[in-house]
C-alpha cells in the first residue's frame, strides 16, 4: 500500500504521517513510498489509536482490493561488453652482472643454474661443517643422555616384554602424562622422551604434556591420535568457556530440547504464565506472586520436551552471561496487554538483544477489560521488536495465564523457533552442565539446580565446579522425584558437593579422581592469577583494533538528556570503532546495570545521576568502569578519545578542594545530610575522602549540593553549603572532606 493512501485513510498529510513514523521505529525509511499491506494496516491501527482517529474500514478494504502489481514491466538486459584479451607479460630477462660490479666474496651468479639449486648447495655445505657446541649445550647433552639411560633402565625393569604398538585411532585427552601417553599408544617411554627432546621438550615420565605436543610426537612415531571430546579441557573450564567445552564431532550430535528463559516486568504474570505451562500450582504458595528462587522445569508439548528457567527478574540471566555461561536458547518476554511496556521490560529487551538470543513475546492478560493489544504492539515496535503481523520478525502471542487461552500456541512457537535454531548436543559423553541455582539443604548439604549442556549426567559421577567438587549422590526433578540420569537440556537438582557452587559456574564430569585432583590443583593455582577483564584491557583492545564496538550503558536524570546524549554518541563513529548504546534509561546507576556491563563488556556512563557505594563495590569486583558527568561536551569528548584509543587506561586523580563538616542533620544507614564550609579549592558532586584528625577513616560521594534552598553545581572557597552524601563511615563534626576527580590522560 502506498504511504499517500495510508495518510488519506488517516485524514493526514503525507508530511504529518512521516513525522509520526519518525517517532516509532516501524522500519519505514524516509525514501520509502510503499510498504507491505500488513505493515500498513499496523501503522493505521497504531496511529489511529494514538490520535483517536475514527477509520473508515470500508474505504480501507476498497483501497486494498484496488492495489495490484504491474506485471508488464520490461526487464532491461545489459549488453555484455567484449573484454579485450590481455596479453601475457613478457618474461623478465635475467640481467648479467658485469665482473667489475660483482662482490665475489658475498655473491656468486652462475649462468644457467637456478637460485633454488644454489640455495640447496649452500644448505648442504652448512651441514658438512662441524657444529661447535657451547659449554652450556654440552652440559645439556650430558643431562639428556643420563636421563635417557635411567629411563631405559627403569623401563626394562618394569616391562620385561616388548610393548606392542597400538593400531587404529587412539583417543588422547587435552592433558596427559608421558607415562599415560606411552600406555595408550603402546610406545616405549624412552622413545617418547627422546622424540620430545628432539622437538625441544625436556619431560620426565610423570610430566604432563598437552594434546598438541602429544599429536606431534604421535605423528613422528607413526601413531594416529584424536582428541577425546569427552575429556576435560582444564584451561577452558577455568575460563568458563562453555562454547569450547561443548565442541564435538558433528556426526555425534543429536537433537536436544530448547532451553527457555521467561522474563518480564513484575506483576505482568511471568510466573503465572509458567505455571499455566507446566500445570502445577506453585504461584499460590509464593508471597505476593514473586518468584522466591531460581528454578528450572521441563514440560512436554506434542511429545517434545521444553526446558524453562524461571528467574526473579533477569538477574540470573545476566549473572550467568557475566560468567560466560550462555545457557538460554529462547527468551519469552511476558508483557501485560493492560499496562504495556515498562522500564523493566525495556531492560529485559536490551539484555536479550545484547546476548543475541531470539525473543518470543507473550501478550498476557488479554482477558482483562482494559487490554489493548495493538497499543502494546506499537510500544514494543518502538523498542525495535517488530510484530510479525506488521511485517516484522517477532512473534507476539496473545494469551491469558488465567483462562489458559493462547498457551498451546505459545509452546508451538517455542518448538518452531527451536527447530529453526537446530539445537543439538552429544548425549554419549561425560556431562557438562551449568549451575542455575544453589542452596544449602539442612539434611542433604550443598545442593544445586543444573541444566545439562551436553552429555548425560548419572548418579555416582565424579564432578567438579569452580572450587567445589564431589560425587553425585542424588538427582531429582522439579517435582522432587528421584531420577537416575539427566539428558542434554534436562534440569535436575544435584546433591553431593563439598561446598556450595556459584550461579553461572560450569559443572564438569571427570572420568577419574586423578583428573578431578589435577583440575582442582590447576583451579587453586589460577585462582589468584585470574583477573576480571577491566577497563584498561578494554582500552588496550580498542587501540589495537581488536574490537569494532564500544558498548555503552547510559543512565541520565531526564528523558531529554538521555535522548540527546544517545543521538550525539551515535555520531561519534570512527573508521574502526563505533559506539553502541546497549541500554539507556532514566535513574541512578544500579547493580543490574553493572552486571549487564560485565556480561557485555561495556562501560557505564552516568549523566547527573549517582551510584551507591554498594554499586561501586560491585563494579570494582566485576571490572566495570563507571564514569559520571554533568557536562555533555566532556562526556562526548572522553568517549571520542576512548574510541580513537587516545587515552591512557589509568586515570589521573586530581584533588578539587577541602570542606570542613560543621553540622550533621540527618543520618540514615549509609546516607547523611550535613553542612560545612569550603576551606580551599572547589567542592562538587564528586567522590571524597574522610579525614579525621589528619587520618583517613573512610570514603563517600556527594549526591546533592545546596546553598540555602538552591541546588548548585559547585561551592567555592569560603562558601557554606548543605550536602546529601553516601558514606562508608558516619561523618562527625570537624571531619575534613577531601574532594577529588579522576580524569583520562591523553596519549601524547
């Protein structure tokens, strides 16, 4: 349908319609003159609803029936231009050097002899020269000789009979000792050690070698080896690299159930929808309808299983992503058809988009009298979720948890999306699973809810997870029924851990106690060495061209500021890096913002907003950078410097001034209202140190600054002011506050 026809139906001018389309992202470009019929109908309904326009639907149908494609268009074929043949380049003639210009001591040119032949002759001559060993090399040869002699002697005493070399493919784990490698391949230990030495590796009989080294040695010794997919990669496990751990031979993969996370605004019926899906009454037993713990459940629809994760908000989803566990295949976003899109809904949408997970929308509460499906679709379209019936790609299923209407259709769409995603895993290997929830049971000890990513989990399996380990004592499903095994995508509650595992950590089944001990030793060794990727690393990768995007979470005090800063940031694109605002909202910086930044490797920028001390501690722990601004141009200037890699990753601290506390008016937990006088410099809404009798006793941040009743941005030397502050220790009369800022240093 042509846009002029849409405007005519709505009684608007074409210009008015285009302005309306600019306010909501319908996917219509400024140059478009026509749109799909379904999208046109969606635009008509949305604009008519917003402007309270009465639409003549008979006229709409008449216009639609009159629309037809012109099938008589003549296709113009471009004549193929005959390309002239390019003559082959003439062979380069070898220039013969004049005798007087030849340096006979360094170069010899023989007519008719190729350069390759001369090079081979040089190599042969070099080999004939006796190599003079240094003192250190001679000592090394002696050590190697003695080691070989002792190994041969030891091997003869243990193995009187000749070991028969194995035939066929030998499976090798990521890490293996020389002795185990000899046993698996059937090659004598001295022969392996000798070959290792030839390749520059000096190893004893019990020393560990990695798969790459083992495969090189095996190739030289005529044994065919293959990496054992079911074995543990300690390095990948320490990194929580789930993608690496579940890699497998494609021929061994079988279809698995989809793993679905249900998210949405509080009271929009998220838990009620899940309850309607699994047909068990858990909602009634939960206080205020709020989920009390993270659970995982599996239901069967039309003979096909679907696993659901029920989270309190999206904290668990984000926490698992922050630890590298990309567990979810599909997100069901529950939105009330009455209330529509809320700030929490927008946050959930942005989390899901950044994770790259497909979204299915459940429009709940359609049985309510104030439900308005078209209005809510328009609000979701404004957030970049285009409904399928508007020409988009996001399925939006009207449903009611109360009447069960639309629930079967919701499950059918989940199975359809899962089929398109081609979800597969190998059930015939040692299990790898992800911790979804953990708690301490009074009778059974540490327990954890897990979802199996690949392999099959059994009772009695030896397990390790972070610093926790043990043996699976019991497996139960969501209803508390004991089970013996858990297949890929299956949820279960495990008991048998020695300590409580953490949310988002990866559980691995080990073949032997020895493998588990090796992993735990490596875990303890790396625990102190592992550092969360921080801002310095981010800046370094940007400057080296290893990142193409700078992800930003933006928080501001007003909608106008938020919109103008977002638009300005998108214009800062450089040749190699572009900024991407993955979440923008009004209000103070929260722990949820920090966790989202940690998961997506983003920076948090606040404009005229604050972050509590608890949020600051979380940011420090997660390696997330929070930057506060009250001037837009400074915000944009710093961001541009980051994009161009023109800043030092470590900020320079500058003391702004000192203020003496002369009145404490209100104390409430970590927040106080105080008054004081600026002794020197300038005091702004910045962090400060608390000095008591010259000693540092704590830190804090000014969240509000006033002179009498008027809000001010700064107080200069000699001025008195009132402040609202957050502090780590309570302020007392006579305390001195030392204000400071941290600024980026430009690269010279």
